C-alpha cells in the first residue's frame, strides 16, 4: 500500500468539483497544469481566473521532500517556527553528503563516519517533528520520491531544484528554498506567481539510439537555460503516451535546466504500470476513477496554440541522439555533428570518464539500456577505453539490478559501482585520475555540466547524454564516436559495430529489496531531544536576521560586479563545502567565491573600498560588516540559475549584503532572496549594468516608500564624485514587502505564531 494513501484519496475526492469550478472561472478548457494548480488553491474551490506570469497565488501543496544538504537549513529554520509537528507529509533523504571515490562498499561507511553528526541531527529532528527519514544509501531523493510518493494530479514542493522529476508521474512538483518549505511545514500557504504555460507536443515514437533524454536535450537547445523561466512545461501527444514513466521523469527532471517552474505529463497507462510495479496499485486504482481530471482537456491538446503561451512540436521518430555541453546544459549537438563541432571548438576528443546515474537517469530502465551496450562490449571483446562509474538511483534499484545481473555486466567492464547517491553529479567525487591544467573530457547522464560542477576542475569539459550513449562513448573513448555508423577495433583485431540499445521498462520479476532504508517517525516526538553542539563546525543554531529600520539605504558599497553566468554554484559552491550546509557562518566563507569579478576577470578577488586592497569576497565582506557598511552585489542575466540552495541567499544576508541588483533572476533564487529579507531587484534599463564602476557607492533614495509595482530610484556615486541616477524594478507584493520589513519570512511566521 502507498504511503499517505488517505491524503491521496482526499485530493482525488475534491478534484472533480474543483476542476469543474476552475473551468467555469477560467471560461475555457483547461490544461493539466491548470487543473492541478486550481485544485490546490489555499482557499479551496476556485472562484476567479488568475493571470499567468502576473498574479501571485497561494497554494496548498500535498507534501514536501528535502535532501540532506538543504534539509539542514530548512529544519534549523523550522525549529524556530514554534510548531510541534509538520503540517503536511514530509520526508528527508540523505543522498548529497556521500562522496564517490572507491565504490559503495567503502564510500558509504566513510560518509556515515565523517557526517554522522549531521545524519544524527536530521534523523532526530525528523523523529521529533513527524518527518519520514531515508537513511544514507537509501537512494537519491527524486528516484525515491518517484518510487514511493509521487502521484498523478498531486502538488509537492521540495528543497532541491530537481524536485520537478515527479512530473514523470503527472505531478506539479516544484523546487523551492528551505524557507518556502518551512511555510508549508508550519501549516501556512505557499505562494507562487501563477506560471505561464509552454506546451510540448510529442508525435511519433522513440527508436534506435534515441531516448527520452534526447527529448529534453533537444528542448534545452530550443529554450536555452532561461527560456522556461516562470513557466510550466506540459508534454502531450501520442509520443508522450508511448514513453515510460521513468522516461517522462528524466524529461521533467532536466526541465530545471531551462529555468522552468516545473514540467509534467498527463496520466496514462505507463504511469499506472509504474505505480502497480512499485506496490501502489491502490494509487493507480484511485487515479483511474478520476483520470479525466489527470490530463489536459481534449480541446487543449487538439488546438494547443489557443491554450498555451508557447507551443513546441517534436517528432520522436525523427529526433536524433544528442550530447549537450560543455559548460552549459543547453548547448545541444546531435551526435552525428559532434566530430565537426568538437574540432571547431577544440574540445578534447579523448574521453576519460563515462558516468551513469544521478536523479535524472538511474532507473531500472536506464540501467538496462546502458547494460545492453556494456554487454555487447564484453561479448564482442571490446575493451572500454574510458573509466566507468555507476550510481543506482535507490537501494530498490540497486538490489533489483544486482539480482538481475545488470551490475555484474558493468563490473565486467571494470566499472565502479558507487553508492545509491548523487556523487559526481553534485561535485561529490574524489576523482581517481585528478586532472590539473590540461583540458579533459567526461560524458555523463546527469542534468548539469557547469564549469567545475563534477570534479571542481575548470578544465573538465562535461557533456550530457543518455545512459546508453554515455556507455557507447565511454567504451569507444572518443567524444566524436557515433555508434549508429562508427565501428570499434576489438581485441581480436576485428572491426565491430555496436547494435542499438535495448531495455526493459520494468523488471520482469518485479522490484525487490531487503532494506529500503526508511525510518518512520515516532507518533509522539515531544520527548525527542535535538542536540546541537555549540562548538560544532557542521551545525549551528540560527539567530534571526535583523528587521529593516524603515529608512532609505545610503552609503552602500559595491562588493562585486559579477560578470556573465553566475549560478548558485558560483554563489555557494557545493563539493567539499557541502559539509558546512548546516553551519551558516562557516559555509559563508564560500560566498561568491566562484563569481567572476567584472573589473579584473578573476574569481574571489575584489577591491575593499575601505583599504583599497584586494582580497577574497567573504573576507572583504566581513570587513564591511564589521565596519557597519552595507553592500550591494551586481549581476548579469539569470542570476542564481541552478539549484534551489537557499544558502546562496542566506550567506550574503548573514555577511551583511543588503541588495542584489541584476539584469534578471532565476525564479527560485529571487524567491530565496525575498524570503531571507534581502532586496532583490533588476535594472529597469539593462544597459545601466555598464555604468557600475569598481569604487561605486549606492544611495537608495526612495526605499522608504517601497511598494508593489513602484520602481526604486538609486543614486550611483562614482569615485570621482560624478553620479548616475538609475531606476530598478522589483516583483515584491505586499506580503513579500512585509517579509522585508520583518527581516525575513521566518521572522514573520514566528511573530504570527506568538500573537
């Protein structure tokens, strides 16, 4: 039986009435996304139409999922909220703090030893507040959620940007910062700007070397890393129905890489099959009773241009396998064109590693398709020319794959089977062939490939592909290998060709597992004591941020003007810094150390306007804070692109940064800044970014009248005494301005609970 089946049945019992009311309020047929959004309004039954991309709306999500790196800060905040229990079903998954190095049998015990303090904290907090806890090694959060919690027509939020993976089972699942999750844990509404809608019509059927991963690689090439910002991507059509549920999950997962709020598919037979295979026949039966509400109305899919803000059509029968990268997930190249493109850009041709897994591609189907290629290499006497690493998605996947002989196939190619965890995908990789200054290439089935993402090396060129394509390229050892036409020389001196991959949607003998790694919370956690050592370097209880004094902000100095792409990895790096995710002061020592200073094109090297000397960003900012001087960070387009980590907002807030002024924000990061009481604003005229000089001082001359839809005026004073007056836009509504006034959204929650 499924977890929380009563909650799921309640959602379904209300859905028909709410969808019908929404259809009447909107005045036309509804997309699936609209059905889910309108049926999860905080106020219940819909009574009005919301304007996409404009209206802020309060929602009531069904559940929350947190991974260990972000759960620490989320739960440290929730502990301040004054609640005895979480208000909605919530889970914590330990998957980020496990470094891949030697293989699961060594790496998992090592992680348990090095991070025992954090795991014990998360387990005890979960037990105290009624949160389900998935132990280290249980699996990657999004695969575990898909196997156990996701359900068609539901709404969930999660403290990880790839929460969107659950769209593979027809959810609206959205990545958020920890403060957003705390709102919902505390029984409050969750606010979101009503998304725009992008429809992707899929025709035809996948075949040969083309996989579901290639759909999103193609979409990323079309939309770019910011083309989906503020929108839900809804997939439909005969092509969508022909794909497996886990294949759909892969597509939704990487929707985060185009900035989409989330992605989703309508309920169909593939989802029902997956639910039944994962011991949730009760969910499938309940979904079948309301299935007309779990997909878009027929009129919508028949005439999508009338109902979506943008429509993309992809013929799966014509779609070609892709590799995306390097350094950005939207640089899409068909495999057939890679040789020419690699030569043009001088990308290293030799491939050092092929990595298969991550939350994006670690299902049973993914492993079978990759294993079908690996098995050919063994049988045809082809020696793999690249190193192999495999991360199964969950203990259930690993156990079943081992039972069915899949892992042995990879081991026959000398692959390393890493822990059921994120590993190299998030930079938790102690790479055995650590590279230095030389350019090198890796291929992986992950979702992100930003500079330094996997191994911390800016010279590593990472390319994203399907598991089967990663396997083929790793076996060949060459980036320009096209398995549909190229041959390989085997150990007998014969040229052989790899056959097309084959895979199994679900295990013929069913899934199996001895210990899935789940710990249910005690019914009454009031006696559970959560201890945090005041001398710990890993965990630190939070002090509230100070409220705004209500006055204009004057005399603020420029901390850094970031040049080009500035993701959450640049603002708050992962990798070795993950160990400090529960200690705000310690992790603040990585604040913006990856951002490129526009004035010298160096990282972590900025001018201190007090002394005139150059130093690291955190050290310089700490000196400003000690001197009582407010500061401003200036950035480019899509600032804060990437993960949901709210540390990228909390660190500058903790260190005393007051304002982030950019050309445009990524959605989650902008919300995180607002939640933490920061002023996140955009240039009204983007070219004003060019006016900002290294020694500038900023005066916000009308902040005292901060109000919705009202521009802010900034006086920029240059070192020579000259001034430029510029305008800035913002998206704060009245409740969000109240967060700013109170110093953070959490401060407001505490104030309301105390009243």
